[in-house]
């Protein structure tokens, strides 16, 4: 069994969704077994519903270009688990990944750790071993009881707060904001995307209690765009040519810049180098164009707010003369009704794919609804067949959007990239 097979076999023991549980006790035990690596580096800790990964990628790229050795921890991955743990853009070696999990396996079983907690501990151990100057850490589902909340941040960030994972985090924006803002630490500045008033009050109160300075990220505007980049008026930072597309990335860039401004008050960081790093940032699977004729867009929109941002970005970027095709697959624990109500009216042709694994929604359950919009809509039992038949039907002037789940986006992206080789 090679290292990749060992890693997958180990994680499979801890992977079931039902084992997601709040609390920091298990991650603290895992970190203790590793000598508390989370204390060996300062962090930028990022919470929120949508946009966390993009903000993390932007901040990490900027800091790396400015000369720091930077760890980056994100989730979920698109293709490989090792994507989640990087130092200066290089993924953790699979052998090191598997070996650290083997080191933790006994204690992880004893305390009932989850896969996310295990991978979080592995990330912290890798960052400590690699002696990073700073780690950029994306929170998972929540914040307050998220496994990442044992880090010691020098700045925290809060991206947009929307309705997602409501069965775990709460049914209202106020409740979800309360969970997310649990990452705030005493005296540590928080930068926040502007939130709806009810959620913003929750954030402001949390910062007041912790005596944490609160910085609301200013709005940025896009002045020009094409299929490769958008030019953004970033206030005091001037014009930034951002490779991350989509109207929602304006919010993410603003939060990233606000976090970097806080760091510049504490560290000797050259603004020009930081800006160059922002422009070099890449984040696959987020409104990413991977084909031109026909136009193919990949986006991991997996909740109602993400779907709305995707539709808005398509209207702005994708002016196509042909038909708009949707290849859609989603987890059964998502607000499928709200997502499809937003997405389906945008497309003339709809193909539905079953996701690999046990948590994908059976596409047959959506077929009748999809056929109200597209009488020729089809459901497929796997991604490979769905993608093949969809590509066969496309004309050069058409648009294909692949969305609904990062699992779907990752598999499609992998297959398309292999086909280009």
C-alpha cells in the first residue's frame, strides 16, 4: 500500500459526516500528543460562510510575496487531501501526512476525533516543523467550536455570513454570526465584511466584550474585467489586477486588504510586494474559466447565497450567443430547494449528476423540477457519464457551468485537465 492509499484508508476511519461534533477538547488532545504545534506560530484566522478560502489564498499569496514563510490551511479540497495543507504554495508530502495521522491514530480513536480535527492537527504539526513565520488558517463550519480555534491569531477575519449548515449552526443570521465570531480573541483585531445589521450587531458586541478592535472592510469596485482578470479600485492600495473572477471576489479582496493593513501595523511588510502577491493569487474552482469554445465555468456554489453570487457573476462575465448549460450535483444536507430555485431559471439545458460517496443527493429527486425549465433535462448516476454526455451536446458558442458541490467541481476539473494533456 503506497502513501496515498494509506492516507485514504486512515482518513476513512474518521470521515463519516455523522461524526462532526462541536467542541475543542479533541483537537487539544491531538495537539498535546504532537507537542502543541499550534503555539509555535502566529496566525491569521478566517471565519465566515462564503469566501473564506479566497481570502486565505489572497492573504497567503501576499505575505509570501512580501518575504514571509507562510503556511496555508483550507478546506475542502478539490482533488487531493494534501491541497489543504501548504507551505509557500507547496502541498504537504503525502508520506508526511500519512505518518502524522498514524502517529495520532490511537489517541484519535480513543477520544473519537473527526477527520477534520485530525487534518487540522496534521496541518499545525507541519507548519511548526517547517518553521513558518505565519499561518493563514481557514475555519471549517463554524468558529467558536471549530477545531482551528486553538490557534493564536494576530488578526482574525470574518467574511460574509449567510445561511448554510443551519442544522449545526442555527437557523438565523444572528445565530450563525454568533458561532462564527467565536474566533475573536481578547485584544486581537477583527476585520469584517459588511454584514446585515442584525448580524453586524452580534459581531460588534462580541468585539466589545473581548476588547478587540473591529475594522469593517471598505467596499471596492471593479473598473474593468475579462475572462482572465478584473481590475479593482482598492482604495489606498490603488488599482489591483485580480486574477480571481466573480463579483463576490471584490468583497474577499477588501477583507484580505483590511487584514493586511492590520498586519502592516505590526510587521515590516512592503505594500508593493503585498500588492504583487494579491495579483498573483490563484484559487481554483471559484468562478474559474477552464474552456473558451465552448465557455466552461467551474464554481463551488453550494448554498443559496453562493448560488445567487454565481448567477450575478454569470450575468456580468458570460455574454454567450448560444445555450446556457448547467451540470449540477449537490449534497443532500444542503438547502437544495433554495439553490435550485436560484440556479435553474438561468439555464436552458440542465444535466444532473450523482456525487461520489454516500452523501450526494440522488439526481432523480430533482429531475421533475429540472424538466419544468428544460424538458430534455437528464439525470446521471455518476460524474464521468454526466460530463461526457454534456460535453458531447455543447456547441462552440454555448456556456457550461458546473456547480453545486466542490466534490463535483473537483472531479470535473480533474477530468478536463487530464483531457488537455
